C-alpha cells in the first residue's frame, strides 16, 4: 500500500491529513481510495495517537512495526513544520 498525503488541516492538538491510498497486488494497482487520519499531540507537541477519522484504534499500536514507524515519522515531521 502506498499513502500519499493531500490536504492537511492544523487545529492543535490535532492535525487532520487526507491520504490517497493505492493498493497494489502483484505490483499492479488494484484499488485507489481516500482515508483521513487524525494525528493527535500532547501539549509538548509530541505525537500521542494516530487514528482513521471516525475510528478509535491507534495505528501506532495496531499496525505492523514498519507501518507504525512510517506514521510516527510522518506525524513528527508535521509538527516540525509548525
């Protein structure tokens, strides 16, 4: 799966990010759809949770380690741009 960020709305302590998600099967594009993720931060601007809008599972705990790292790195880069 490939995630490409689109619109970003900052309303701290949350940052809302629209992603275009491309799903590949056998290296061929199988599906494309959009997902909105909410990146939540502490008062010290440290990333605390990331979840799909309307859901409550924290992907920083539920995804495989590489996925968690990607979302954590992206979330940390978002807050640095403030």
